[in-house]
């Protein structure tokens, strides 16, 4: 029976959006502590995807559990009928994880205080000032070391008598290749879905992708706006913000595709999308002015409106997943063809820039979106009156239901600033000096939400210290 944890004066218990509680160091200098206080969740889209993908009763292995943001979130989803085996070799970090497990009353997480590699034995573990960078490999950020025990995935499977494993999160800071090499039997027999880091340092981890391919595992990336996986093309330069990939064998891919979470072979659009934008967008909060709505309904169709037609079709749950992805990809391709990828955006109407940025964000082209958002912010002072000739999308989805209250231009620029704050960096932990003035401007406009207010308060508090 799990008992209530005993936190030290240096500990802090924070609650994530799903109600899970994490025991972390109190100081803001720790990345996990800062991010959870700032966002109420981890900053990766993948954790949100896993909350809807995983089901009660599933079995999960978390390699590189750290403070347990993934282990605990997953444990909440799979329930006591499932199980999580969390590998965390650093003794201090593992101790925080055990306290979190007790705090949540979870009996179905097993903490394994060992590192994974291609052999058993002992090794020197290099500790960073931020535990996310702890590694078996010597790194410049190391501040200390400790001796840890090593094991392999195959040996762990025997020791803990694992049933079939549904999902593996693999985050071992450069040790992944050795782990996979010694886990061929487990990966072949159990055929789990695996999530792994795309980059090792600043380099694309092509050797790991190729190693998975040699085992029959194809790689996929998450499409954030659809919560769906699509094939990853290692021959194309990935978005600079993309951190993680998923991979699996054909049997698991087919199962995920049938459930609507993956498309193995993207296809072209095979549905009628005409008129979808006007029908949908004229019902949103910003378009309830009768004169504006009628002007939109009377306007001639344009190529910009066709982008919106495809986007709206991609959001309709009644449309087949493969067609939703096809429509979003078509909207993205048309968007790219219509908007400059660099240079001056001042001549482009802000409502169109906001639309293109939102489509890019939801399609996983985050770097493109950030470029567009910066251009929109620098080209608009928030004073000019906005009279759009056609329906458009605010830069953030929540603004679809926020009433502009007669201040349409300020409302739209507010959505652009809010999206920039959320998108330009994984966390304000890295860009506080840029994010703070933007958040202050967002607050002054009067459309700030609770999450952005939390970011502002945290940055103000850190700045005072």
C-alpha cells in the first residue's frame, strides 16, 4: 500500500492540468519546477497526445523518467489495471519520483534506480545542474557524478516478468542506440509504440532512426492540431522545434490507424470542402456582428478562403482521419505558396498572417509560425481599425470563443502575441527578457487568459529575485 509522502523543506508539490501531483525541488532554477509553475504541464505536445492515446490496463516503460512528468501522467491514464516501470538512475531525482508516487497514491509505478545500456554492471553517471541533462556520457554541463547500476531492457523484462509492453518512452541522453541494440528481442516480440528524441545535442539522430528501421520500426511525427501521427521523412529537414519522434512496427501501426491515431500512407483530398469556411467561421464569437457577417457571405471566393475551407474540413471529427490529415496538409501547402517565408510582412493583412501562423502551428511547422507571428507583431501597433473582407482565424484557438467587444484589432493582435509567447520557446525559462514585456502588453490589451497571467506572475516574481 502506498503511503503519503513526507516532503522536505526544499521540496515543492505542484499539480498538473490532469490533477497529478509532482514533488520537485523548490527553486525556480530547476527547469521542471519552472515549467510546471509556468504552464501547469510539461511543454511537449506529445504528453497531451499520450493522454488520449493510452488506455486503462496498458503497460508502459519510461526510460529516463527524471521527475516523472510522463510516468505520472501515464499512470493516471492507464489506472491501477495497468503498470509503469520507470527507470531513473540518479538517486536524488528517483527519490523525488518516489515521493510523487506516494503523493498520488499510485501503486502501479515501479521505480527502477538503474541506467539502461547494452550491458549490466556499474557506470559513472554525470549529473547536470538540470536533471533533464543527466547522462552516462560526459557533458560540459556536468556538476557532479555518481556511480549507478546498469542493466539492459532484455534483462529487465525477465526480472520484472513483463507482459506485453504497449508503449516505451526512450530518453537516455545519447545512450539510446546501445539500449536499442541490446533490446532487439524485446522490441521484436512485444512490438510497442516507442517515443524517442529526434536530436542528440543539436544533431538529428539519424543513426538511431536507421537502427529502428533495421528492426522493422517506421518513424512518425506528431501533428499537434490533429493529435495524429504521420510518417517522418528523414530526407527532409525537420522543423527546428521538433523534439520527439514515434516509431513502431507494421502491426502496431495498423492498430493505431484503425483507432484514428496514425496515418501510414498520407493521401490526397477526396472530399468536397467548398463553403466550409463561411459556414463554420461565421458562427464564431468574433463574427457575430450582422453587417460583418453579411459582407463575408456576399464576398466572392478567393484562394485565401480555400485555405480556410481545407483547414475547417481537417477539424471535423466526422471526416475520416486520413482525409483530415490530407486537408490540413493541403491547407499548409497552399499557405506556404501564398506567404513569404522571409522578408517584409507589413503588406499582408494581419488577419491573414494570424491565419497562416495558426495553420502552421497545428500542422507542426512551428518555426514558420514563429516567423509569421514576429512579422505580425512588428507590423501592427494595435490601433488601426480592422475591417476584414473575409473570414479568418485568430492565432490561438481559444480566441474562437472570446468576444472582441468592439475591439477587433486589439483582440486579434492579442491572439498573435499570446501565440508567440507560447510558441517562440519551449518555456519562458529560456527567454524571460523577451517574454516578460510581451506578456505585459498582452495584459494591457485586456484579453489575457489564466495561463498567460500565470506566466506573467512567475516571470515578475523571478525578476524581483
